[in-house]
């Protein structure tokens, strides 16, 4: 697949970079908030302008020389974005005027040896428009007045200039990647796993809980299979989530679960599975997604013996019996122990979730299960299963045509689900069972 041109958007905090990205993408994909420093990692979006496709990178607000660890990481991420980009949009605030930080950023961009386009944002009125000329002092080219919030001003002119030498987008086949969302509680090591898998600092890693706020896509190929790895914000209890940026980040993480093929639930080996881990696993199963349970930080478990993993597995079986079908892997993002199992299990779980069973074979298994263990009668009536069919995959979903829907009790559903798993697997995937009434044909 031909590489699309890449455009990075940089600037100091709170000048409207994410608002501008949302304007380009045509949706509220980046988190937007009035508090500075909301965007931290570099985030990629595909954009098309008048038939020309390119990738835009949203970056965190940068403050050169700041000693704060997080701000240093944001600055490093912005630098990586500039190195990766073909062109750079330098966004400044037309309402506030030139800030000393703008001069520092301009000095850095002049050394980047990349085309730089100066966009003066928040030019929503004649007063701010009149201040645009002041930005010539940054010596990075002609300032172009825009309003990212309203889409007015020179947004179109800016895009015309940037995409002038871009080629028209050709129709391409849809990329067939397995999408794995890495989810879990804050500080379980999700971003560290991403970085270890990619062998690069694709996302910021910090010991401070809640560092990742946006869901971030990375791409990797393993054994001829392509993956999209989605790093997400840590999901805390609702009662502990502040309204605003953190709530949006958690919502985005939950949306990433709904959009993925397989969810990797990361559990801290030292802390074990918590009630919140159970809630997250319920979110995954309710969304009908494949799941892998990854016990991270296994390197920190001292005095490991031959049966340590077995004992941990037994505890998981007791604590979360409804995840008995999910593969469990014991990994370390630090030592990279067993990390490739994420891909191996991801392929298996994805394939199991897409499995389709022929109607004849399916009914043979269900009829044998029924004969082996007929359901008990209820109020003098007994459940009859006339016919079974698989209606969809991801998740595998089956409909039983029966004489009375109310007679298919939960305990018998579980029995039939177990028989389906014994016969066909569906490892790592929830199974959906439902009943429809059908009158018995007269003989």
C-alpha cells in the first residue's frame, strides 16, 4: 500500500490543535478540552481534501525546556512527529498574540528541514484578524488566519497550499488487519506492552496512573499477519472518574473495545485480578469481543515454582469463572517474556470468532446433547428444540427454534454452550444463544 503524505500539527498548549484536527477529520475524534496539555501522545488520523488523501498527526502542546517529566515526554513525542512528517503546520493563537514559547518552537522548526506552514488560529473577529501580521516576527513564513472552531477564515486556503503537490487518492482495497485493543486498569503496563511490541517509544510510558488519555493506533506485522494495536486509557471505577477529560478518555477506551476484534485485558501480576478487572471483562464480553487475559509484570513474581502459573490459573478460574474460555498468558513488558504470544493468541481468537458451523453438523451436536441430557420439565411442559442455526459470527451467535421460549432456562443454555465449545471450540470468544418459538408441524 502506497504511503500517504504525513502532516504534523504542532504548537504550544491550548492553541486549538485538536479542534483543528477535528475540523479536518470531520468528527470529534481528538479529545478537546479548555485545560492545556490534554493531548499527550501523537495521534494519527486519515484526512482527505479534494480527492487528496494524507495522514495528520495531532501532537501534545509543547513547552521547550520545561523540566516536568510529562511535558518532556510530550515534547519528545512532538519531535518524533516532526521527524516522521513530510510537512508541518505550526499553530499559534491569534486571540492571545505571540507568546515567548512560540519563538522557542519556531527556532526548533526552522532546524527541522521540513516545510512549515504558520496557521494563526482563533481568528474569529476583526480584532484577531488584525493581529495576524504580528506573527511574521516568528520568521517561519506567511501567517494564514484560520478559525478551527468555526471552519472559517483560511482553512481551505491552508489545505490548498499544503496539498498542492499531493497526488489524488487511488481506490485501494480495505486493509485486513486484526484489531487488538489493550485495556485494563490504570498503571497495569498497557503502554509499556505497546512499546515493547513495537520496540520503539510509540507512546509515552510513565509510572503516573492515567498517562494515556486517547486511544492510539499502531501497526505491526507478525508472521505475515497485520495487526492494529490500540493503546487505551486505564479504565477506573465510575465513582473515581472525574467529569471532563478523564471521562472522555474512559469513554474512548470503551469505544475502542466495541471497535476491536480482540481485547487484551492486562492484569497486574503483583496485584492480581480486581473487581474493576472483572467489570472490564464484562464490558468486553457484553460487546461480544474476543478476549485474551494477559498477566503482566510476571518478572516481578518472586520465588516462582513449576506450578506457580497453574496456581494463578486456578485462582483466575475461581474469581472469574465466566472467563474460563479465554486464553491466559503470563508476560513481562520489561523483559519481553512471552510477548509474541499476544499475536499468536490474537490470531487464534480472531479465527475462532469468525468460525462458521454448517447447519447439519450443528444440529447433529445439539440433538446428541439433548438426547444425552434432556431438559427437565417445567409446569408439565418440556423444552423441544426443533432446529438450530448459526446466524452470525464475531461473536458466534446461535438461534434455537423451540416450542416455548420460556422453557429454555439459563442453566440449560450454559449446558448447550459448553457442548458447543466441546465440539467447536470458539476459544476466547463469548457465545450468544437465543430462542425463537415455532409451532410444531402437524404430522
